[in-house]
């Protein structure tokens, strides 16, 4: 298992659809609601921290070298904590007796169609999602606005087809509850938090140790990485949090429990076909731009390929030797994304005479069923099946609970106090220069708007 401590849980706050102002780069504004599933059944929202972050509104990260360093720091093998202050004692003993919190990180999709554009804005305003070079970074927010408006109609169509909103929040809440129960069954009493907003209940409840569990099996800079980065900043702001022993589970795609649960689901769905042995197993994963992998060393592609290999190995050990393919969906903007692309592969498979196909989505993207099923059937595939999401499958949740227990001994304070962080990060002159350039560029962009809109529209649709 790969694990580390904090730094980005909050991008799930960032991706919140409910309030566009969270996209403001000040982390304090990103702290919105967060819900808790604890033994006493409380599930509430608290007011935001009054301790706003003092950092300048533009984060200084973004350079590829820095990203590489960041990745080196957080992609180690084994349970690893990101504590920056080596003086802080690591807590290896009595973990079970301490008051433990588990923080689940997941993307919070738009809950209604009205939320789609603000959700997209928050997503594109994230410097870990859209990387702009040099001074172009100053355009992040105006560009995010523009792209979100252009992309919104296509996204809305997708969400309208699945009931008008993302099911992720509900699924994550259910998983939180199931995980708490699974840990209780192992005699580990925890409070499980979802989303990571309003950090203060942790303080109020005197949580003594925290495990951060992103609900992404594979690590990517744009998901777990982004979240961890933001979380780390937030923790620096608070004396209590900066000392809290924390471990982060960076990825869990290779865990036996996850692999076996996926194999179980695939086997079950294969059996529904008239000739299971002739079915092509089609893994479809969310894409990332090529540059994430090529230039910044994002391990996502390698981890995805290894994950598919392990699932197929498990199936083979059960006597299932079907053909399989891995492709990537979601492309945004005029850059190369991981290939092969799901839509292209489906057409090719149909043309090659594949008649039966079982889609295995690695994330809960409902468009697999809508858009891609339609495309597959049009391309000559006759029998379509789809593996359901793992959701609260008990073998899967039990394995996540084991992952939490295994991560406990490695918890270590995040530390690096706010004062220290400010010294290194708060640069008022730099901030003012950026603000100045940003205003000019935003103004120019507004003047050019019709042309820019036209150019982007061609790429986005
Ligand atoms: C713009 C770039 C994007 C990157 C990079 C990216 C990485 C990434 N995302 C997920 C998981 C999910 N993404 C989801 C929706 C979604 N993602 C993007 C863009 C990027 N994602 C967009 C524009 C959207 C909205 C849908 C659309 O317009 O097509 C979802 C679905 C959430 C839901 O509402 O249910 C998930 C899950 C991963 C794992 C990842 C990097 C590996
Ligand atoms: Fe995405």
C-alpha cells in the first residue's frame, strides 16, 4: 500500500458545486461544509474556520520540477507521512486506544444541473487540473470561467441523463458509514469524515490521530495530489492540526481486497452473457493529459495498467482467460490525453467483429452506460454489459478498513507551523505584481472574448 500524510483533501471542497466562491484561491474559502459519520450518529455542518489563511491568493506551485519533487515526496512505496517537521514525534504505539479520525476524500460532483457550471469552474480553476505556463497562470480564473461556460452544455447533458446530478456524494456517504461499521467490527472505533470542509470538529472532538483515505484507487496529481497539497496548507494554519499525527493512504489499487472485489464483480457480470468466454473485458478509466505522465511523472497511467494486470491475473487464477482492453475517457481542451481513447477503441472493436463486451468503469462515470453503450451498439457490438460500481461491497469495505488499520502506525504530524509557512510563502510584492498582470490579462481576454470563445468551442465539442 502506498500512503503518506496530507495535503489535499480539500480539493473536494474546491470541486464543490454549491458555492462558486470556494474557487477563490484562498484556502480558507475553500473550507465549506463537511459531514461526519461517527459513533454517536452526528452528521452536521459547522461554521467555517475564522482562522483564514494568510497566504497570497496565487499559489506559487506549478513548475514541473516542483511537481516532480512533490511527487517524489508523496509517491513513496509503503505507508509514508508527509510531515515536514522531523522534530515531531511519530506516533507508533497505542493507536487503537487513541481517538481516531478517518477522512475520506472524493470528488464532489454537481448535485443539480444548476451546479454544473460552478462545479466545472471550480475544477478548471484548480492549478492541479489545468496547468498554465508562467504568466498565463494569472489567467487561470478567467479561463476557468470561459471553459466552464463552454463545457457546461455537454456536461449538463451527461448529468441530465443520469437523473440530473452526480451520485457521488450519496455513494461516498454510504461508504463512510460502511467503513465506520467495518472498523468497529475490528474493534477500532473511528469518526469518519467526508469531504474535508470545516475542519474544526476535529479540534472540538480532540481527535488524536487521523488517517486520510482518498477514494481514488490510483494516485494522480489531479486527484489525490491536488487534494493533499491543499490539505497540507490548511493544516499549517492551525497549531492543533499541524501537530496532529496523520497518515495518508496514497493509493490502494494493488490491495488484494480491491482486486478480488473487482474480479468478483466482473465474474458475476460475465456469467450473464450467453457465451461468457467470448466477451471482451473493456476497462475504461478516466483520462489525464499526456503531459501529466510524460512531463510531471504522474504515476497514474502505470498504476492503472498495473491494476488492470492484477485484476486479469486474479481472473486467470479463477479460470477466466478472456481478452481485455484498457482505454481512457474524458478529454477536455486542445491537448493530447492518455490513449487509446474509449470512443475510438469501441468503434475499432465493433469493426473487428467483437460481438460481446463487458465495460468495467474504474470510476463511477455513468456516461459509460449512456454515451458509450450507444456508440458500441452502433459500431457492431451486439451484447453490452457493465460492471456496477463497488459501492459498499463488503469485501471491498473490509479491505479499506484493513488499509486504515495498517496505516495507523505510520501517522506523523504534518507540522510546519503557519509562521514558518508564511515566511517561505507569503510574498506581498510578488502577489501585487501578479495581481497587476492578472488584471491586465483579464481585461485583454475580455476584449478578445468573441474570438477566444470561438476558438475554444471548436476544441471542446
Ligand atoms: C480537465 C481536466 C480533468 C482532469 C485532469 C481530470 C482528472 C480526473 N478526474 C477523475 C475522476 C472524475 N472526474 C469526473 C468528472 C469530470 N472530470 C473532468 C475533468 C478532468 N478530470 C470534467 C470536465 C468532469 C465533468 C464531466 C464532464 O464534463 O465530462 C468524475 C465524475 C464526477 C461525478 O459527478 O459523478 C470523476 C469520478 C480522476 C480519477 C482523474 C484523474 C485520474
Ligand atoms: Fe475528472
